[in-house]
C-alpha cells in the first residue's frame, strides 16, 4: 500500500505516480518563487509539504492593486480589486478575503497561472456573524486559506496571509492631488504650512514630502498635544518634519525644512506629495533662511549706517553751524543759515533721499538674502522725477529768498515749529507742503515695506497722480514764499544807558528787514507804553540805517529803541530776557538781552554822541 492505495491495481499505480509528480512540481515552483533573501520560515516549509494528495502551496503575495492600478490601492465600494502574487490558491472556495476584521467574501476569480486573484469590495461584510458596513478609509487586506480536508494530519487547518493596504473612498477621485500650499513663501519661523488637496488620510507613514529630488519623511509626534520644537517622535527613526492630517483634504507640516546637508532650504523649489507609487502634481514654493523681520531690520541698520557716515563725513570736513554759543552738527543739514531756522524745502529733499535709500536697501537685501539673486536692481522710472522735484523746490526756494528776502527768524534757536510757521505765524502753504511731503514719502515706503521679500523684484512705481500732486504742492509752497513779504531777522542788540534818561534804556537793534512800524515785546509782554515818542508823538523805534532799494520805505537794517524806564520785569543783573520785534504782517524775530551792573570804578567820560554800552549779548 502507498498512501492508502492498492498498488496491485494498474490504475491505482498510475494515479499514485501522478500525485508524486504533482507534488514534486509544486515544491519546485515554490522554491523558485522564493525571493532573494527569503528566510524560508514556517510558511515556506508548509509550502513544500505533501500529504494524501498535494495540498495548496501558500501564496507569496506582492501587492494589492485596483483595476485602474493605484498603489496604495484606492477604490470605491463595489469595485473589483486585483491581488497580485505567486502560487495563489486555485480553489476560490477555500479562500476568504478580509478587510481588517470584516469578512468580505471569497475571490471571484483566480488566473490559471495562479498569479492574480480578484475580489469585489462590497457595501457590507461579516463581523462575528453580524453585517457591518465597509467604512471609508484604509483597511488591511488579508486572506484566510483553509486546508484541504484530505491534506493530512500535519497540515495546517488555516493560513492567514497579510496582503497590504486598500483605501476605500466614498467617490471616485484621483488617488492623490495637491491643489495648494499655504503660504507659498516659507520662512524658518513659519509653522505650520498647510497642504490642501484630495486623497489624504490613513497612516502618515505612507506619505513623504518631495522637495525637488529630495524626499522628506513625515513624522508623527509621540504626544500629539506637544507644541515644543523638541517634541519626541512616535518613530525615532523618522528624520523628516512633524506632520498631521487635519482632514481628508488638509495636511499640516511643521518646519524647519532642511536640505540633505542639514542647511535651511533657500530659493524656489518644487513641492510634491507621495503616497506609495502615487505622486501629486508639483507646486512651486519658495524657502528663505531669513525672516522678513530680519531683512527689514538689516535694511534699517544699513540705511542708518550710511546716513550716519554722511553726517560724520560732513562734520569732519566742515565746522559746525554756530548760533551764539550753541553749535549744531547733525541738525545743521536742515538749518537755513540766512534765518537760523529749519528749512522745509531741505527737509523734503532729505526725506525723499532717505526713503529712496531705505527702499533700495530693502530691495537689494531681499534679492540677495532671500531670493539668492546677486544682481543690481533697477530704479522705478518716475522715482528720479520726484527726487528732482524735491531738489528743484529746494533750489527755487533759495532763489526766491535772494529776490524777495528771507522769512522771519522767529525764536532765537531753530525749532520744529519753523516747518509750519514763518516767524511765528502759521503759513497755509507750508502746512500743505509738509503734509503732502509726509504722506507721499510714507506711502512710498509702506508700499515697499509690506511686500514679502521673496516676491519683491523691483521698487513700486510712484503713482502719476501722487507725483502730480507733489508738484502742485511744491508750486503752492514756492508761490506763497514769493508773495509773502520778507520777515525780520535780528543779528545783534546793544543796550546802553542814555545820559538824558538815567533811569531809562536805549536798545540798538541791528539786523535785516526790521519794520519801521514794528511793535516790541519783552518776555512776551508789550512795552509800547514805555517807548519814548518821536517828534510826531509816535511810540516806535527810530531808524538808524535803512534797507536798500524798494525796501527802504518800509524796512531798516538798524533801529534805536528808547525806553523811558526799565520794564517792570527787568532789573540790572537779574539774568537774560528776550526782546521780540514783530513786523506789521505778524512775522517775528526774537533775540536775548541781559543787563549787567555797571562796574564800581568810574569810567572815563565818554563822548556825548556815543553813550557807553551797559552790556552786549549773544544767544546761548
């Protein structure tokens, strides 16, 4: 007897020989299909066993593949799925297909070469005798293979084989789509970035982020609530950035994003998402190793350093501007030396120069540090025009001053009120000129400043209407300056004691454009009642030296103001006081005056027409 067969009968001899040959062929095929490096475990051992009749060789499964070939597999319910392998079971009745722990039925077909097997994903499956719907998402595909009842007592009753992952979706969509990346410019401190598309979900380990030709693994946090940059990774071997699915349409990825050398990515790159063999279409994004705040800070520092160098260069090459005993170095750039007050036209020129320098530094640094472009940026076509307009306004202002005369000096030392007022009188043309200068400069700088450094390719063009408005504003400023009369400027005041009025005071005022009908104040109080009247009974100063030309009828270069007594707030030796001269149009000039007690020694008798000075003063 052989394996329960009566060998004395020829037919049974023939059947036994066929069984031996079939077992030998099955064992040979199983060994030939073993992949390189296969250890030949329990399943491999079972593959070659033979009992009463040849048992089915256990399958060597390769992948799960839907009818339209997507990996990982992605289908809708009711679709046909193909399992590709080697030596798959030929008897469909002995095989049950499982999605996770839900039995979905038996295969519908096994190919004659036993390399492919198909099954249908149903709407429902069996779980412990109860019908359960097949949910949308990823499922582990398994095969349970029952042994032949005649396979022998050493054969396994059932084999369970893990095949792979199958994703079930609610509708037919492309396996993986990347529609948008937000933001498209990625900085080191920007977390997280959001990838939006379709076909997302499942295990994060199935996905990878492709930056050009480099692949970054996506890592899960060990503690999802961890917000620190030093959070532990769920898989310590994962080398990529942290990521998580927020929905089946969004994936959040946290930086930093490094190249294979460990340095921050810079410049423009192509970003794609991969899951298995499916790869999304590329999206262009830009990476920067410097944040916008850093670029802007460097631009401000560079501009300040250049301007400071210019001021120091001017200070080293010239003497500081001196008004009395006070010296001006940095602010001397704004001072009109004719009136010792701040010049509005100079301020406009410097503001536009500083704004253009700051904007150009920001542009150049953005191209070099963020975009990686080491080239020279161009200047917008009409920026030189507005620069020329401000320079022309400053030059024309000087010319008008030479013809008409300077504005009033105002207070002793320059103050920022000089930008709006002319000798203490607010000037409408100066107000609008300063207003539109500040608005135009601020608009230009902000238009540059708010642009992301990664996309800043050139400076914005100054709007034509803004340029025209600046021109109109300059014309109005120059026109007001031309029609306004010259203002008083005091260069020196010499106080003396008149012999005929021992208790009185005589002030010799020297300067330019001193009004013949000017009024006077001491420390802000009028002293008209103290002025000695002239022969016509008018209480005003006496002209000593007139202006030349057309100004002679209204202005003098020197006035003598005689007071019958000292103002009530004055006393000899009590310190410095201020004298203000106001012309008829309201323009003013102020100068300090102090009285010093006469020396105890009796001086030599002076000339009758030249009384001795009590004190001479300069502004401090």
